[in-house]
C-alpha cells in the first residue's frame, strides 16, 4: 500500500542508539569546525559517532554523508531524520526513542461531525487516521529559499499558523474557486495542503505561489530582498480579490451614518500620521514622521525602497487605488464638509461634488480574509474654535505602530498620567530645520542605529507602541484642520479608537526608516506578551466587540541592519501548543523564552476565549448523541468553519449559499455539497438559539427566478455589445465625422467588464467628471485625461441607457462652419482676381 511505499529502504543501516545518547551528543559541537547548536546533525550509520553542523554554518554533516556514503542523519534539536539517498524526511515508527516525540493527548481534541475542539484540519489522501496520528504535530514543514525569499517564507509560515485561515483552506477547499488570474488562492491552497499533510515532507518549494505573486506585483520580481510586511499586504489583498463575494442585503444593513467595516477593503493597514496631507487614508504605506519608527522599506536595499512602501506615499497609483477602495465615511455634527480628514479622497473638487451623487452604489464585499483580519477604527477630529466634530470610520487590515524613544516614552507616560493629549510636536518631532541641523541629526540617528540596544534605549512594550498610536494629536501650525463650519484652517484635536476588533490582529512595528541619504533600522527591543494582550483601553465606547484579549500566534523577526538581513518566524503549533522556529527549510522547537526575546517586526494575535472552547465541546457532545430527528437542517460550511475557529463567529450566515429569493443560485447549485453541511435537529436548534441568524434551510433547490434573471442579463449584454460594435463601425467608416465626443475610459472599462460578463454589476451612470475641466461656464477636456473618442450616436445610445455626463466634445458639428468658409473663400478669390 501507499504507507509501505513511503518507508525508507535505508533504515536497516541505523545502529542501536537511544534518545539519551542523542541528547548527550546535542550538547557537543561540530567535529569539523567546532560550531555549536542548534541545528547540529548526528550520523545514524551503525557505529558512526560523527556530529556535524547544518547549512546555517558550513554543512559539514552533508559533506560527511557524501564522503562516507552514510545515508541517514538526525537533527539533534528536533529529532527529525533525513535520508540523503531518498532526499526526504523519513519517520521511524518502529524506533520511538529516536523519532519525533508524540505530544500528550488533549482531552478536548476529539472531533466528529465537522466540529473540532483542536481548531485545525489535516490534509490527507486516504482513509481516516489513527488516534495517535491525529495528535501528531502537523504544519512543521519548512520552505526552501529560492533566492532571497526568506521574507516570503517567514510570512507564509506565520499565515499558515493562523488556524481560522488554514482550516478554511483545508476544510472548505470547495470554496476556493476563482476565475481571476493568476488564481493565487489555488496556489496558496496547494501550499497549505502540503504544509499540513499527515505525511509531510521535510520542506516544500513554494514555486507556484512565488510565480503568482510576481505576476500580481512586479515589485517581487527578481531575486532582491523585499519587505515581509509589503508581501503580506499584497498576498492578502489578492486573496481577498479572488475569493470575495457580494454581501446580500438581507445579511444586515450598515450602521446608521456609515458603511459596515467590511464593505470595502483598504489594501493597507491603519496608521496615524499627524500632517493634514497624510489624513488621506488609513494605509500604513503612507509616510509618517511620528517617532523614529518609519514605515517598512526593503531592508536589503536601503537606497531604493520597494514600490508601494513608505518611500512612495503620494504616487498616482496609490492615490488611484485609495479612490477605488474608498472605505471611509465622514459623519459630522453639521453639514458634510468638502474635506474629510481621513478619507482617501481628500479635498473634493467641484466636479466631484457636481457628479458624485450620480455614481453607482459601491457593492459591499466580504471574503474569508476580511472576516478574519479586518477591523475598524473610529477617528474624531474636533475644531477647538467651534467644537464641531467630524467622525470617520476606517477599515484596517493591520496596525502599523511607531516605536517611541526614551524622551517620547516619558512624554507619553506623562500625558497618560495627566490624561492630556500628547502634542505631536513634542511627542513625535518632525525633525530639524536647515542643512546643518539635518546633517547633525542624521549623524545622531546613524550612531543610534549602530549602538547596541542595551546601551541606548529604554524598555519599550507593545502596549507603549499602542498607546503612542492611539494618543491624541493636536492639529496646529502646519497641521491645522480645515473646519467646514468655520470655513478656514483652525486648531484641532484628533482622537482615535478601535470600533471593531478583528479575529486575528496583525501588528506591524515600524522598524525601518528611509531618509534622503541613508536608511536605518530601529533595533530597540519591544517586549510583547505571549498571552493576554488586552485592547480594552483602546476600544471605542460604542464598540460591539465583547472579547478584547489576544494570545500570540506567530511573530516574524528581522535579523540584521537596514542594508542587509534575514527573516525568520516563530509560530505556536495549534495541536501541541509548542513554539517552533521556521528558518526557511529548517524547523526547530524552541522555548517560549526564545520567542519573548526576539526582535519582533510583525506579530499575529488571536482572540482568546475559554467560553468559545466550551461552546464547541457542548456542540460536539450534542452531535455525538445521534438523536433520531425527523428534520435535518443545512448550514453554511463556511460559517461552521468560523464556529470551529473564531471566538466570535457571529450570527449564522446561510446567505453565503442562498440567493435573495431563498433558493440556490444556478452557478452555485453545481457544487452545493461544498457549500453546506447537514446537521441533526438538536444541533441546529442549539446553534440557532445561541447565535441567531439563519435562515433555516431544510430543502435545497435551484432558484428559477435567478435563472430567468440570468437569461435576461445575458440578452441585455448581447444587445449592448452588438449595438456598440455596429455604431462604432459606422463611426470608423466616416472620413469627416460631424461630431466627436469624449468618454471616460475608467467608466468605459467598467461597462466593458459588465457586458463581457467579468462583472455582474452594471457600471452606473457615465462619469466624465475626471476628464473634464470647468472653464468659462463650459466643460472642456482636461489635458492628459484618460478618455476615449466615440461618435455622437454612440454617446446618445449609452447616455440613454445609463444617464450621467457631462458631455465633452472634441469636435463640434462642422457642416454650418464649412458652408461659411466656402463663401469666404469664394469672396476672397473674386477680390483677388479684380486686383
């Protein structure tokens, strides 16, 4: 069978050896170069006492195996065995003394009926596994470095050890469907399946996912070192785009006065820069002068920050992206202002005010990424003259926190003690003015970056970084607030609180700073808790979040300087609770004290709740009763995954597989078995009474109404395309068209995606506001605008279907002008002849 084929044929060459002997060898050094552990390897050949170093040193263990033809070696830290001939990890089931230790059985780890108390699934090919196999640590598979790819490997290992996301890809693999290129979600699913397979290899090569991410973002092409935080954002944003689904109206309306936080996503995280220009978004890719902790750049290329990083705040691509994913809603106590302090759009132009109301309603989307990682921040800006308050709700995917220095900490603690707002000019200075102070400050920063942490900085905690992030800012001087009521710049105060907490909180510490002439890294140690991180002090009063404490899942560390370095990840295995170091293809068990002393760069925290564990145990007990029931209920498989892995799964959401008419949409009916799980009546009643939601579903049928609507939509698309092609051919055939009109290519691309079936939503009214400019009471074409030319007949056809405007002509009707010109020419010719 398959298991017998996987047994290494070279196990017979192993001599008699005990675990005590291996532990004794682990205290020694490499017999060739004297290197000490971890990652020493012992030869398992009979009567061979050799101990050598691994690839992190000179790899003498491999050189010894090649020279002596010895096949098997064991890692003296993890006790994992490698065969050089088979080129894979082998398992010594008959030799438990030298094999990997089996963890103690958890009393709550038994799982049946799709309910799991140990929140992780296991990818397997055949049959059910034994109870002993079920409790073996999984996910301890390394990733090969394929050319300065440690930034990618560390990020992927950190995400892999986030149980809600990993179990979704293992338990709900039927939902991993997309027709969008490069189908990165399928590459990620394949990678997760390999990492968590019960017969895992020693390491995998993430070639497919690496190729896909390079297609998405050219920044990651080539073999230069990149920033792991930029990679995380790019990967999660692409996964969201490929897996997102529109929210049904019956899933719940947004809160009054603002959109639901999950409506639209910002690819970046939340950041609080003080200057007025930088209130344009909550993207932590924006530059910030708060403290000495800048946004991340490429650690190995200080002179050239990566695209989309801190060094490129106001690029046109970033600004355009923010407009498209506009997720901020301005709520004021008076009339809505033309400037929303934290809205991605910034100042509203007259054209936007004129035509903004005609734009189509933005669809609300969600995905497993937004369900897990999205939270929201409530920002309040108060005018100190008229006391007007504007409120903005912003979605964040991660929090980019500054690392306060010694003086910053003293002022921060003083402001907290006195309950006063910390002035940004004092707490986070904007830097010196003039060339001489700039050079002196640059030298000081360079000395600081090269000085050991124990010599320079005070103890900084993660709570200090959070307090600095959420500290009140005084908006004065160059950062004055544009008050709508006062109609001028005023002094103001900005406050910030968390409105809703995500299931998994991603925290990014801003260690890298890129100046004009150099880059440096803040090496201050930031103490962070492994358990019990409480965010209640930073929670808004009206927050619906009930659970505010978090436990650490994983931490990504950067070793080195701003000019060069290496990324590793420390992750807690969800099955045995042990901590492991993931260093490319090497996976080593470490003590939690090693994790706490790490130089953290990105941290992943997960909500913790004992009550959610007890809730799962009660449901498992109900499912095991196997009571006979006359009715069976269908429940969303995706929500069931939330119940198994979330502390706050929210109401039951069967609308993920139902249409608005209560049936199954035709395109989902083909794979409905992947979307639902059938439950007995007693389990459904308990879940429904505990969480609410619904609706109850006892019968699955394809919706006939949706089928009719699909056919009508297909007919509409066909008519619009054929009419446009016909009118455009006539336009191309005209040698001297009577009139040429302009149309915004942004709107035209949306319309083209709709009629070609790539987008189910119609584009909404025509919006030429971005290509037009008001001059002398007339709308003229803006120079450098992104537009296309169409005939007057085509314009009238599209205008009749969608409405909108304004009309912008490149060439007006020329027939009357031509007749006048001919008369003038004949008159001039007659006068010339008479002369």
